[in-house]
C-alpha cells in the first residue's frame, strides 16, 4: 500500500509504481552465491551445469498430479521454463496461453513457441471492450494497489479460466541471467540508485509530474550485500524494480505460483558464474540453444522478431528501424509499430466508447489531485483529433487513479 503522499504519487507518474511501497512479496536469497565456484570452467561445462541447475529448480516444485500452466510471452524466460517442463511432463499435458493485441510480439511469438512445443494452448485476443472498471479494480486488488493496471494480465478472467492450477512464472529470469549487468558497474549504492532513476521513465515523450529524482532517493530500497556478490546495479533493480514494480503485478496470490529462475539452484548458479558469461545473457542463450534448439531457434521479442541466427547487421538495422518507427508512432498515428504492449491503447481510447468513457473519467478524477504539470484536457483533445498517440500517458494516469481509489487515498 502507498501513503498517497505527493512524492508517492509523483513517483508513480515517472516510474509506474508508488515508491513508498514496503511489502517485499518475494525477498531475494543470496547466501548460496559463490563467485569463486566456477572460475576457469569451460563454457561447455557451464552450459551443462546450468542445464542441470534448471532441471533441479523445476524438480524442486514439480508435482505430476497438478495441472501446470505457463503464460507465454515473446521473450526467453517463459520459453526456457516451458522447455524444461517438457522434461517432466508430455507437452500435450502442459497448458499455455498468450493474450493481448494480435500483431504484437508477445501475442504472436508466444503462440509460435506453443505450437512448436505442442502444448494445450489458448490465445486470448482480448479486445478493448473487455476492460471494465471491475477488471481494473480486480487488478488493483491482486497487485495490492501497486500495479500498472492496464498492462497487467487480466487477473479476473485468468482466475476463472485457470483456478486451481499451478502457474510457472518467468519472474526475474532475464535479470538473473545477466540482462541488467552493466559492463561499467556502479561503484556505490548511491550511484546505482541515481542511475536507476535516471534510466527509468514509463512515459518518455512527456514530463507528467514536477518532482525530480532527488525527491525519490530517500524512499528507494538500498543495497543488501557487497558488490563482489551481486553488483550494486542489480541489487537496486532487485530491491526496487522487482520488489516494488514486477512482483506485485506478476505474482498473483490467487494461484500457486512457482518462480524457478529466482531463489533456486538455477539463480544461485547464474549469479555465481564469472561476469563475462552473464553479459547479454550469453551463457543462458548458448545453453538454451544447445539443449532446447527447437524453441530457441524461433524469433523472440528480444531480437525484435528476428531469428536467433539472424546476422549482426540485420539485428542492428531492425533495432534502428524499430526505434524510429516507435518514435514516429507517437506523433504520426498512421505509422505502424509492432508494439510489445498487450493492447493498442492509442486506438482503444479513441474508438471504443466504453473504454473512452472509463479512462476519461479516471483522468478527470486524477486531475483534481493537482499533481500534473501538463494540461491533461489539451492532451486528450490532441489525442482524439489524431495529432498524437498518447495512449501510454492516459493508461498510466488512469492506472494511478484506480490504484489510489482502491486504497481509499
């Protein structure tokens, strides 16, 4: 829960969560990390040991009598878990689902992974009209009033579909594998905190609140061990980004949820290997391609829809064109972009009458809190007349208001 202070509300406008949230849903265990354990070990042997650690992490929680569900995105974490689960259960007994906007990476690529794996797969092409105030309120309930409600899984629907099942979450997998490991690591806790705040902004095209980064620092989580165990940058990401943003939204207490890539032998292994094997998740990827080639030769959102075997120049070209199209999409609505988000809120907030009324009402309620430095009515008018795409702005502010209302703030 948040205090609802001005600083807390301002932090949501920048970071997408309330910075004074103090309930760590899944504390990080780091006592089994040994940075000397794998010095001098070859890549081939590390790949094998990483594979064995993954299977141990699955086996620890696996029960053959349960129904198992893997939510699939277009990324690596969920497909790695799915690939490993096939070692314990035939694919046709595993449930998977993808949801969101057809055409988005998470929706389309996750479906390709399920088809290749042979699972019992469900696609949920959720349209804008499926979002009602009750859905937002239920997401607020499940995230303890902390989530980015429009970007969470639709918890009310999923609980009706998969109640009583066991969920396998890719929570923290990319971080553990090394995605947040800097080649120039922060020399101190304070530098890592400042770097985190400098790099994190949910809406990058507009400044919504007046508070600066310095006002957030007193509320930030700090380091919990020495940097020779876990880098300061990763410690802040775990204690701040994971604990306050990701965990409340992803780890739904309604389900029996397992996180085989966090607080497990697999996590201990990856935090223990030399840093050169974690940069860019390179050891995880080479091991996954070795042991699960059928799923890891498929395109991913990490490679912007390209195959893992795509040449370097093709990847660079795709990165530049994607960035250009994403930027242009904000100001020229006719320019398409294969977004990662689950819905095209830019269009939804214009054309769906119920959705439009819901969001506009939440924006007006938030406006009365006097927290914005921008003219929300002028932005709404620009959006409706197709002068700009500002769906991300409205989704953020409306989520903030719904979370505050849920907490009676």
